[in-house]
């Protein structure tokens, strides 16, 4: 596993969170919440949305570099895509709702639900383009869909 010592591998693994045992996507999403909170303290929801775009770009670049060194073209330990999707979902929700533990929980559930279940169009987006793009793009779609559903539920529930 000498290849995993590269900075690109470490970043693709969500600062190592993707190497935790079982459910790397869930670990990656959870690990993304602490940096998200720090970003929110400095830049608010818009800052987190900008950070989500930046991590999308960084993730595409890291996947482009890392994937040729691997046999698997979508290894579970690559979770930088979860960071981008989770931040997008949370950032969009915070344009409507205040930052509370409930909002963070709903954003987590909304994003992970769509990322795990992969309903259409997430499942379709996952197959479009080169692997360095499709790995990232399906999580962006899951983040958008998770935010849309959770914002709708939150508004209907009077949050």
C-alpha cells in the first residue's frame, strides 16, 4: 500500500477518513462536518457553498491523479466526493434554515440517503464521463437532491 502515502491519496481519502473500517462514505461525510463547521464560522452558508465548489475541483484533480495508479476505478476509500456533496447539501439548507444540530442531522441524512440509494438521476450521473468526473458528480447530484428534499420537508414541518 505504498501508493497510499501520496498527498493525492490522502486528500482523495478525505484526510484519511475513507480508510476507516466499514462504510467509508459515511465516515467521510461525518469527517467533513468539522471542517464544514469551521468554514461556516468564517464564511457562513455562502462560504460553505464556495468551499464545496473548491473541494469539487480539488476532488476532480485528485481523482485524475490517483485513479491511474489503481485497479478499481471507484474505490470506496475515495471520499473527497462525500465532502463536496455533504458541504453542498448543508450549505444549501443553511440558506433557508439556521445552523442547529437538527439542520446538520437532516443534511447528513438527506445527503447520505441519496448517495447510498442512488435514485435516478444520481445513478445515471455516476456513469457519465471519465471516472475522475463521475466519482465527484454523482455526489454533487446527491447533495442537490438531498437538500431539495430536506428543505421541502423542513418547510412543511415548520422548521
